[in-house]
């Protein structure tokens, strides 16, 4: 099992959370999706066979852009 995080600055309400959860959750191999409304971080747990690109594609498909996530700096509040 692998866990990856994606910084998605466009997350602003529960609609965004649901749209991203639905799109990313539909990617084969994805087990769990958590969308943080406060930190705007999408956390994806998957089987390890899922490419980062496939998840980014799904987030884009939902209508949101992904920024590179830097866990050492942390996230700026909008
Ligand atoms: Cu929204």
C-alpha cells in the first residue's frame, strides 16, 4: 500500500471535496481518498500500482490543478 499527497489549492468547499473524492476514488487501485478542506491536501492511499500521473489526471478531470507538494515547507493558508 502506498500513500501520496497532492497539494490542490483550488479546494474551497464540500463540493470540491466530493468532486475530487469521486474522481480519484474511481481510479482503479485507489483504496482511499481524503481531501483536506483546511490544508487543501488530497491524500490518496492506493495499491502501489497506481501512477502519480493517473491520480493527477483524475484531479484535473474533477476540474482542479495540482501543485507540487512540499512536506518540508508546509502549506500556505490561502
Ligand atoms: Cu468547492
